[in-house]
């Protein structure tokens, strides 16, 4: 299984409600960056993990799905 799939699978199962409405970067099944804009998160990850490929996603507020 590749790392992208493992990170995605982890994301689906993990309670990330504290990150509601935030963008996340996940590497090795850990949140390594979060922020209000995807550009901020990508910039932070490139600086701190230049040789890693993160899984980037936005955590939706559960109320917005209803």
C-alpha cells in the first residue's frame, strides 16, 4: 500500500473535528501543518518537509454537510 492511501485512510478514521474549516497536511499518518489557506499549509510543508509528499485536505465543519 502506498503512503498516500495510508494517509487518506487514516484521515477518514481519525477525529479531526478540532481542525474544522482548516486545511491540513498529513504525512505518515500525522497532521504536520494546518491553516486557513491551502497556500499557507503547502508553504509550511515545503519548508519543513522538502522531501515528503503530503496528503492535503480540508476538514469540513459537520454542520455544513447537513
